[in-house]
């Protein structure tokens, strides 16, 4: 069996209020704090706390043979630190074992890597500072928002001091290659780990789907599939990347997800030759099998694996263009509170809620979506944009008058 590299992404946005045209200029808060707290309380109770207990038990009972990696966005860490310290402590307990690697990303979970290189670097630096403050660690591996990646992102990430990056193992990019090897990024020394989306999604999306021909998924069946990787291709790794909320929220406890995963892990660890690993350990242990050319932007979202989940219609494109058009003005003003509000408006979830390409991916886009329709989401966002634009213009006007005097 190849080494299993389990990575979980952990994020909750600061959802906006249903900001109306009458709120513009009234200096109201943009964020629905009550709803955000309610959602986070629910996800913590159903997912974060029981999943963290499960992972900690696996680490302790296996004497460190079970390992895990994760990323936690800065805006989620803010909320946990302020309102749910017991949940934050449960994540700290995992990291303190030495068997949990924290992977860095953008603090605000944004698409800044596509729209502004400088803003991208600033947000990653802020995320690294938060991880240092709360966990005492300096991450070596990076995952971009929604695994968005192409060749041009690699040098920027390498310049920030990272040794590796995670990406989607999409068929169009891999061609004849397997996702079950360590690769080298094109035009960069970065090690590149790509997601085995088929085996990841068997757990993350299909586990409770009774219409799936493989339902019910048992630990025995899943371990059998993994063993075939070694027989067929002498694989180095199995990269299982998924949302943290897979455990308990996307897949409710009643589906058997926790029992399945514990059974799977113990079955895998019965053989002393089998192992769980982390991205940094894996990259250090394996020579790259070759170079991967990500000639276009790829994400892990929807059937297309591109950016259309956030940029696929005119509403999304207009909203993104408007919010990033404020970058120069916000930076010139230099007000930390205003800058924080502006960056929270960049969070990719706001544009995800505006998506109109439902069909097979519709249920995913509705997940914790506070709006009745994509159009309602767009209107609320643009009202908030107009308000923050008015606020920024007034501050600039005041600074100009002071400078003139």
C-alpha cells in the first residue's frame, strides 16, 4: 500500500448581511454575525470537535503512526479564537502531537493569486503570522484557495519560502501520469502533490449516496482499492484531499462516516509496512517522478475543475472587478479596519453564491448559502461594495484636504 497523505481543508466565511440599497451610506456592519456564529456552532458540534477527537485518538493509539495535515483559514481562526476557544484548543491538541502538519494558504480564502500578486503575498504572510501566533509553527507547504493553481503561481509561492504546493490531480493535466506520485512544479523547485480526486471523492461526496453503485462503502472495500494502486503502478502515495467538514457535516454521523474512517485507518495500519504521512515528510522521502505542466488555471471545484464556479457569469466577473479595483485606494488609505473589511469582501464564498451553473453541482453551491438566489447574492454584495467605496472616498477626500492645508 502506498503512503497515505491525508489533507483536510478547514474554512468558514464571514457571510454578508442581506445588505439593501437603503443601508448604503448608513455605516452599518456588513457581516451577519448572528448567522455566522450559528453556522460555526453547528459545524463545530457536528464536525470539528468529534473529528478532532477521532484524529487525536488515532494518533495516540497508533503511537504516532497515524498522521494528518490540514489548513485552517485565518478568518476561521479569528472566529474560533474570539467565540469558540474550546474548538481552537482541539486543533492545537492535534498539532501539539507532532503528527499533524499545518499547511498555509490565503488568510481570507480569496482569489488574490489570480487578481493581484502583491495582495496574494500579503494575505499569505498574514496567514503565516497567525499560524505562528496560535500554533508556534512555520508552514513549509502551501495550498491555494480551492486548490487554484497554474505554472505562474509556482514561482510566487516558491519566493515566499515554501518547499511544496498541493494541487488537483485533474486528468487533462496528468494525461497518462498517475496522481499517486510526487512531482516537480514547472519552472520552480517546488514539490507538487496532486489530489487523487476519485478516491478522495468516494469519501467526500459519494459515501452516503445510496444511488452510487459502490454503496455502501466499507473499509474492506476501500483498503482493497488502495492495495490495487501498489500492484498496478508501484505508487508512492495516495493523496486524499477533502474538506474537514466531510466528517460530520457533509457526511452526517448517521451515515457511519466516523466508524468507516476509524475502521479504514486501523485496517491500513495492521500491516507495519503501511503508513500515513504528511506533505513535508512525503516530499522529503520521495524523488519527483517528473515535472507537471499546469498550462491553465485548475481548481478542485465542480465538474469543470476551473474557475467558472467563481467567474463563470457576468455578475461574478463584475463583482470581482469592482472589489479588486479598490486595491490601490485601500492601500493608500492604510486604515487597518477598512483594509480588513475590504479583504473579507474578497473571500471566494461571496462569488460562489452568485454561481448560476447549477445542474449536477447545484447542491454544493447551496451549502450554507444565506441567499435565495444568485441574483440576491449579487445585489447584496454590490450594495456593500458601494458602501465601502463611499467610505474609502470620504477618507481619501479628508486626507487630501489635510495634505493641502
